């Protein structure tokens, strides 16, 4: 009741890659501290239920499908996609009225399944538009998923502040020391924070150089990251030579989205759409795998180690030494916390299950 | 002092199978949150001590036997079966007076060692009689033990409500959908709860069909489970055809007994006595192994997963959706909790060691 | 601020064997609940820093050396051995003033690196003198290190009370039952506690017998242990035959020093200097390995099991049954606790990070 949620609830979180949930599977993931079952109905539409039978609390994902209903593995009760009990093989077979399993609105968009975890009515307008991910050849976009044993805000910090790139990552995305000295342009609205860097480097960034007219020569670069609630960061990067405008240069449009499993576990989703070698499926697979590996072997271990050194304390309580590059990341943390505090001040109900114990 | 026990203390719990404790071994098991040492004296009589030297708290089970005494592995102090120090090799060798290691009454009966964990005098009358386990050929009874990472009350729920059988278990004990629709007959006394189901199925239950006159044809079945404190469930099942009374049919008499290791660990003991193929040692081994496997691979994983989904909350606090089949299990939980509350209201002393921290 | 430290802080703890920290390595160890980085500067002098970047809390030990400075693995900030930021590649490159990473005084002596964990100025006079470790042939002294999952005070108890030797250890150091019956001579000053035992045994103690004139015959033995704060125990043992004084007998001079990693982890350091077979490198390696093995396979498992049986309770709260041999160990616990309490009563500041949560 009065327990406060750690998380923003009135928001859309990525629950899964579209490709993770196939036509027959009972897919399970822990989201904001709650077990969630996701599956597709006969029409292919994905639905989400709390992954817990209301009778004796067995996970429904251990059960089986009977048409579009799910049969509990323990006593065979069946629930429809709306969380109503539609079959009770016990006693006189009476069915409880109303929704007995919590269901969650889902939207499938941009290659992801987005879930709404608040008890208040879902507001589709709160799902930001990442339409560029959908535009272009099917081989020009890649999606991936990683699970990390960290607080999701440490990943937001990582992506909002790209000054780490030259220290953490290797040849393929180094800025050759050009980005760090820049003080990024930071813009904040009441629902977003963005940072942008414009600079030149020679040779150009490794992922783009082969697609530029003169791979060994200087190119102008533009990078912009934009956070929107709860945990999406859209990153655009472009490089161009001569007087070619960025819109006609080599570029890609990425989305990094973080979903807390719980306080110390993050589901990290990533998509990247590029405007070059769009039809090359091999290159697409290579690019996605490289991104996955970079995060898993480079950022991931440092972030996990930082979390251990923080010893369970809140970031600002540790009085971090902040640099000019941190401005956007700090604004994200503050705007996110204000939104959570505001929600807790006006919320009630189901939230209890995910409160800090 | 005022700390409350989570467990009923004035009661007999199964500490071990008789066969687990041989003539020479120092057997260790954690029971109600306390480490217990069990061994047999020279006459073969089993004794139980707290498995902790009172000097520097080394486990006595890591020590050695000197006659019927146990020598501590750390400094060689020796204790007799009553917990008195009988040898002190240090200084002038003074022996502390009185009981310095807590000892626990044990009764060996029905193939089990039963332990009394309360500080109050043991009351043998509180050990229910399961004499049928002892009657008949030695190959007609089997005992087994399993450890599960769950609250013991979830196993009581499982056995008291057999409506799960058709959903969790396979061909050998399916009731072919006949049991679930029945509303069991529930009886409660001030120290027991029982539920019974009477029905017919075709063909008969798999474990009995081969021993019935016409294995493919309908048989009447009778099943009865009876809980007694703290955590014993006696299950009787019989099948008969034509006008043969159940007493002359094919039947077995089982005991399921659960002993909490701690809040999240249960020692689950099982014995089964049958009235058919009694002299067949191979069949006896097969039957015990099948029972063991059924629980470990079918009920066990679902119960453990349910415990995880309960997230440390008390069962009734989660407002379970109860069905007609749950009546007996609910009565058991309530009667057990009343007994624990009553005991806590009138208890004092040693209880502290097992209190919830 | 008002949080109390569990540990004595104004004292020197062994942080590492000298040999553990080589010329290039960034060595990490957790000490009194804090991550510590140790490395050697260009002159070979060892320095210690908190192993945590003040920016985003990445472990500096995951970074790299740039001369005598350490570059953070995450954003490339560099810190000198005094904890000052000497390079900031971001924005205008401003350097924060003052010490931004906590540094810790180190003294290298007797084959160990000793660390001062208090915020108050280090007092070298508080490092006891163990000069005999340094005197003699290089092959006459051995050092070793073991990590144990126990409260360090349980190891102090172990070494201060040698009456366990005949029960825990084997032939090489048995006293053949001679030590236990003695009531040790205990002496206490305001900064030390010692216990000594003098007795004869036949044959002499296994480690010395081969070096005595008549290995099979009776020898006089003298053993003395002396604790000094925070967790050093100096053990001297000698054996002699006929009227040879102990100073001319066969002897060794050992240091046991325990450093808490945290409440349940101890870094246990050991050094032994002998006056016989001093130039024999093979024997030296054998002797160190034997000591290491004895602790790891004999004392260690019993101490770890005792800690488990204590269930997180404080030793004296469990009302241990104390023997005459425990006197010195009890005095050590009491003197140590008085020193900690006294320090907490007069301390402030940094201590918070290692307080019991």
C-alpha cells in the first residue's frame, strides 16, 4: 500500500525481443522483480501474464497450452490471456469471477515486445517512436539481448556518457581521443535528456571507414544520444567527408533499452539500423555479434565490478567525482528519480510486490 | 526467551531412516535449524546430541568415538550420550557438572528414528502409531529419504490434496480424471485431519492393476490421507473389483513425514507397505525407487518453483485462490499453526536457537 | 560518523606477502571490508590505494599503469600513489584538488607489507618488532598465505591455545599428550598477552627430533606465544637435551598474523625462521608447505565448521565452556575488544564504510 516502488511503473519496458517468443513457447522473464509469462495466441499476438498460478503459486510457464489458454502444471487450472480462469477440473468445476491472474498490456513494435507494468491503464502514447529501426532492408537491422548482474542505471550512465569509448573499447569504435575533450551539448525536456558530440577524426571511426569515400582520411562525425523514460537510449551516429551533409553520410540508428529484472539484474536490449551494406546478411550478423561481444567483454565486466565496489550504496550517496561528460547521465538519473518519486506519491496497490524489502 | 519458534517443538519428527545410521558412524543432520549428531551406542541404541561442542563449538560429528562417548575433534573433550563431559585432557582434568551438550530423546520405530526437539519432557504418547508398516514380509515395505529446498508445509499441502495426481504424475498413478471432480470427505479431530476419496476407474490405477483379477476392467478405489502433528501424513489406498471388500483388495499403507531442516529445507521421509508381491525384493526396490523418482522429478520441481514464486511470503498472506480440494490441506495448516502459537504462548528457554532472526 | 568499526583501525595489518606484489602487477585484496589496490612504484616501493575510482567506482586494479600512476579502466582518469588525480582526458582536463582516492600507509618489513587502515596518522611505533625473522640465512625462513572463510578471532583463539595440537595435528608436531595437562603461564601487559608451556617429551617433537643429539630420547621443550594488536601471534618453540640451554637448542621463531577481509573472511599470513638446516632450500620449501597444509587440512576445516555452528552469534554470547587452557585466548579477545571499543569511542569519519550494516 504505502510501500514505494523502486521503478517507474507507468512506462513501457522491453520485455523480450520479438524473436525470443515463438508460436508455441511459454516464455519466462523476471521484470521489475516479478515473474512474467509471455506467449503468442493463435493469431500470433503476444500476451503477458504474471507467471504464478493464483491457487498454489506454481509458475504457469512450467505448464502447457490448451488452445490460447495456459494449464497450470500443478492442478490443471486453465487461464486465458486476460487472466480469467476458464477451466477448473476440481469439485463442481466452479470458475472464480474476474481476473485472477494479473495480465499486462504488451505492444509489439520495432522488433521488441514492450510491457506496461503499472496497475493504471496503459498509455500507448508513452511508448516513444523509434520508427527508423523499421525502415529499410530486413538485413539492415540487428537486435540482441544480454543479461547483466547490475543495477540498470549503471548501464544508462554508460551509454549516456560516451567518453568511455576510447578507454573501454577497441579499434572498431575508437574516436582516437577526439570525443573525450569535447563538452557535449546537453538538452533536456520534461521527458527526455540528450547529449551530442560533433568532431572530426582521422582515420574515421572503424565501423564506418570502409563505407566512406576515402577510408584513411579525415571525416566529420556526429553522435547524439537521447534518453526517454524509463530506460531507452536512442543513439545516432554519422560520419561524412568533404561537404556531404550527415544525412547523406554513413550512419546508424541504435536503440539501447534496459529493463530491470530486479535491483541487481538488468535485461539489456539493443537494436541497430544502418544505412550502408543494408542487404548484406552476413555483415548484419557480424555487426550484431560484435556489438554483443563488446558489451559483454568490455563494458559489462567494468560495470559489474563498479557495482560491487559500490557495496549496495546509492550512486549519489557515494559522492561521485563528476566530470563535464557526466552532465547528461546525471540529468537522466535525476529526471528518472523525480518521475519515480512522483509516481510513488500518487500510486497505490499492486506495487507492493516489487518494493524494496 | 520471548523469541517464538517457527516449529512445533513438543512433537516427534523423523530424524533419519534407521538404515541411515549404522553401528560406527557419526551421523549429522540439521533439524529445526539445529545441527544434530546421531549415533548408535554399543548396544545399537541410537542417541542424539546437539552437534556442537560447548567449548569452542566444533561439530562433534567431525570427531571420533571412544566407546560410547564422542571425542571433540578440536581439543579432545569427550561427551557421553547424555551430553555430560566424561573426559577433559586439559589442565587438572576437571569435569563440568551436569549436561553440557543438549541431548534429545529418540525413539526407533517403523524403520525411522524419531526425535523430540522440545525442552519439555518427551511424551512418547505423542508419537502416532503406524504399526501396519511393521506387519508382513520384510520385502513388502520400502523406505526412502529426499531433501528438498522448500518449506515443509508445501509438501504437506501436496500430499493432503491428491487432486494434483492426474496433472503432475504419469501413467502409474493416474486416476484417469476420476479423483479431481470429487469433493473429498474431510474429517478433523483435535489432533488430526483426514481426507478420503472413493471412486471407480477403468483401467484401475497402474500400481495395482497387475495384481487385480481383471487388470483392464473397472475397479473401485479408496484413498485416505490422515495428517497428525507435526508433519506426518498416512496415506492408505486400496482397489477392488466385483464385491470384494477393500480389506481383501489390493492395497498399500504409506507414511509421508516431513522434517524441517530450516525454513527453506525439508527432509522428506517416505515408507510404503503393500499387501501384494510382498516377498518380491526386486519389486520392492523398484517400487521404492519409482516413488523416490516421482517426487524428485515431478512434485519436487513444481513445489520448489512455487516456493520461489511465493518470494518469502506466508501462504495465506498471498490470498490464495482456494478450491474444494484444498479444504483438508487448509485445515492442516490452520491446526498446525494453532498448535505452534499455543506452544509459543506457553514456552520458554532453548527455543531461541531456532527463532526467526 | 557515529557508525562503529568492527575492527581495530589504529594498527598495522599484514596486507600481503612482499612476494605477492611484483614490479608490474596491480594487486587487489579486500581488507577490513574495503577493496585495496597495492602496487610497486618505479623505485620498487609498495603503495596502497582504495581500489575504487572516485568517478564511477570502477576498480583501479582493472586499469593500467602509466609510469607510477594508475589509469582507471573506465574513463582513463589517472591517479598517483598519493591518490591525487594527475590526468583527466575529459572536457578541459581540469584536475580536482587534493586527495580523491584514499591512500594507505604501507611499511614493508619481515617479508610482509603492513597496512595502516585508520584515518588518523600512521604510527610506525605500533608495528611490533619481529626482527628475528630477518636474521640468518635466506633459506632459513619461509612465508605463506592462506585465505579462510572465518572470523579472524577464531584463528587467534586457535594459535593462542596450543592445547589443540595433540588433537588436531599429526605426528610431526604432537606433544604426545604432554602439553594439554599443563596450565600455561599467562602474562598480560597493556598491549600484549602471552602464554608459555615448558615440559619434556619422548621422543621430542617431530619437527626438531632429527636435529637433536639423540632423536629418540627425551628432550625439554619450551613454547611461548605472544599476541600483540591487532592480530599478530609470535610463537617461539625450542627443544634441548641434557643441560643445553634452550638458546643453544633446536628452535624456531614464527609469526602468525591474521587480517580480516571482512567479518567472515580472514587472510592468514605465516612466517617461520629456524636455527637448523638453515641453508637447505629444499627443507625450507618442505617446511613451509607442511605448515600450509597442516592449517589448510587440519585446523582450517574445524575452525570453519565451528564458525558455521556459531550461527553468526558472538563467541561470548554463546556462553562457551572455558578451560584452563583458554585463559590467554580469552584475555586476547577481551583486550582486543577493549581497544576497539576505545577506538570507536574516540573515532569519526571514514570508518563508516566498514561498519556492520
